[in-house]
C-alpha cells in the first residue's frame, strides 16, 4: 500500500490566514497584509491554496487567472517543510485548476538570485524568457520572467 502523504492541499480560508501571514512575513521583506489575503479569497479569479500538515499550514500559494493565462502571484513554504514536494504539489494543483478553467499558459516573476524557486519552476517546465530590470526592492534586484505552455 502506498504511504500516505504527510500534507494535503486545500483551498485557503480565513482560518488559515494567521499562519499564512507568519510564513509570508518570514519569507518576504515587503509582505502582503492580512487584508490582501482576505481580499484574494473573495476574488473569483484568484486560486488560493494551503498545504496542511495536520493543523499546521506548511505552505501557501496564490494564483491569478486572467483570460487564458495563470500568473503565480505568491508562493511560500515554511523552512521546516521545504524540499518535501510541498511547493511542487501546490504548483501542480494550481496548474490543474488553471487548465480546467481554460488557461493555455502560465507566467511568474522570481528574483534572479532565488535559485531554489527557479530550480523548482524549471522542473515544472517553466523557462526564462526575459529579465525585468530592478523589479524588486529591499534589496534591489532584477526579476526573471518565466513562462510555461499549458497546452498538451
Ligand atoms: C521556493 C519554495 C516555494 C520551494 O518549496 P519546496 O516545497 O521546498 O519545493 P519542492 O520540495 O517542491 O522542491 C522541488 C524542487 O525544486 C528544487 N529546489 C527546491 N528548493 C531548493 C533549494 N533550496 N536548492 C536547490 N534546489 C531546490 C529542487 O530541484 C527540488 O527537488 P528535489 O528536492 O527533489 O531536489 C521554498 O523554497 C520557499 O518557500 N522559499 C521562500 C519563498 C520563495 O522564494 N518563494 C518563491 C518566490 S518566486
């Protein structure tokens, strides 16, 4: 019998937000606010996921669907749950939902120095298409724009 996964992917709801904010604040110098996450959950075009390890939020993802494109707006996994496939599984869930809703391509931005994230995205089939100069601040850095074709 296959071993049970130590985490499950669920839709984000308001009860997850305190833990999501903790992860967000630990990962990013300019974190999204509580109202930003609450607003996402009211938007039809937003796909908001959490990876739950029991009662603990191990990671979260926010994706934006616009016409036939899905954009990865925010993703993070707690330090203690990294390298266990949590990020990949949330991305695959987003892509599955986006394809179901008719999306044919996906895009995202990532800090040039963020080799962990870039490596995960490459393994998921994203490739770099452009650099957006000085896109990030604190510290200032270029963004790598990555895209993935979702058509079969
Ligand atoms: C990027 C991030 C979401 C990855 O989450 P994760 O759950 O650890 O990712 P996965 O376990 O699914 O990793 C998938 C693959 O990505 C690559 N990868 C992930 N982390 C890596 C690291 N630290 N170094 C090198 N490769 C890495 C590996 O190829 C990995 O496969 P492997 O573990 O079999 O070698 C996580 O590191 C994170 O939250 N970082 C801080 C926030 C962030 O940078 N978000 C992305 C902003 S664009």
